[in-house]
């Protein structure tokens, strides 16, 4: 039951109708018996700051931020976590009682948490080789930053090589600026050679839309013949839950981690900040979100 004391939060984007965040957060609110609500907030470009000030005035606790407002969220926040500054975007805003706004980026953290939830040790990964990230977009930026924080060396590969090179330069410079020290090893390799360069790789991550249902190449299936036996293969695509990329890894008996865990785990810090409860990502949570996905 929602009362006049309800704690309020939401997700801001344009569009925002596709977001699974309301499904997830409202499930947790009901599960933990919290007087609160989490709502979709469609906000057009150019109206972001007006919307944020209005939400503050209306007593909201904060909001998640999705495309196209992540950079604007970083600009409006009074304080931003160092990792979010390096990643160059903010996806979680917390409205504090003193009127200030705190911004953070939980995508990379959610990715790391999804690995750990599947029994993957970041320390083991770092000792066995580098993480090879496919893609050079926002997801690659956030995941690379969080892996670097864990001491994992990162290699970037993108179909347009110039974008990977530019991202590597930007991340290295931002790391030096905000951490006051040199970045961990951060290199790039050409797209047409990454499949044969897996010998020294301990983690392979698809951060692109390749293999996504309804995407540009839903049947994408790379050659993993050069994979070492300890390679962990993960995909941030979660529709379908088992992508052709992950099936190729399973066929070689490699450890795989799907994309749904990242989506679920990235939501936990915001839920804790807004609603005061540590939410659990368990089988019941996964099934609830999967059921919502099947209805779309």
C-alpha cells in the first residue's frame, strides 16, 4: 500500500517505455514491504534539468538515468563518483537531504557483481590474463573502468578501430586525472585479429548489440577455436538469454555469464540509496524479470 509517506524514485529517459527498471524495483518494493513506488519518467532532450528540479521539489529520493540523458546527469550532479567521471556518464542520481545531488555509474559495478555472482574471481582473472572487450560504446567504457579498478588489464577491439583507439586514450587520460596515477594496462587490437589473439585472454566480453534478438546480426557467432580452457566468456545482451556467442562458448566447455545479471545487479545501489534496503538478486528475482520480458 502506498501512503502519503511513500518513498519515490524512477527512471528518466527518452524513450523509457522499454525499461525493465520499473518491473524490477516495484517487485523489490512489494517483496520487502516498502511504502514506495518507482515510476517511468519520459523526459525529452532539453527538459532534463527542469524535470530533475521538479522531482526534487516533489520529494523524490532520486532516479535512474538512461539514454539520452547520462551526460546531462553528470553535469547536473553536485558530486560524482570518480569511476563515473572516468566512464563519462551517470546512470544513478541520489537527491540528498541538504538539496545536493550525488551521481554515480553502476553499470560497470553491476557487471563485476554479475561475474562474482557466477563464481568468477576477479583476482584469478587478473592473474591469468587480460580482459578483451568487444565494442567501444558506453557499456564498454563503464565495464572497462570497473575492471581496471579491480586490477584487470583491458584490451579493446571494435569494428571501427579508430573508436577503440580513441576510447583507450580517453579512459587513460581520465584515469590519470581522477585517480592521480597511471591507468592499468589498456591497449587495443584490430577487429579482424581478436579471434586469434585469445591465448593470453582470461575474460572475453561482448559489449556490442551483435547477437541481440532483433539486432543487426542476431545470428553472430565468432570463432572461439583459439580460446584457452580457463577463458570466461560473457555477453551483456540478455535477449535472447543465451546468445549465439554464449552457445559457441558453451560448445567449447568454457565458463559463460549472461547479460541479465548485469541488468539486475546495477540496480541494487540505487534501490539501497532510495529505499533503505539491500535488495537481493536471487532466482525469484530473475524469474520475475524473465516473465516480464516474455510478455513484451
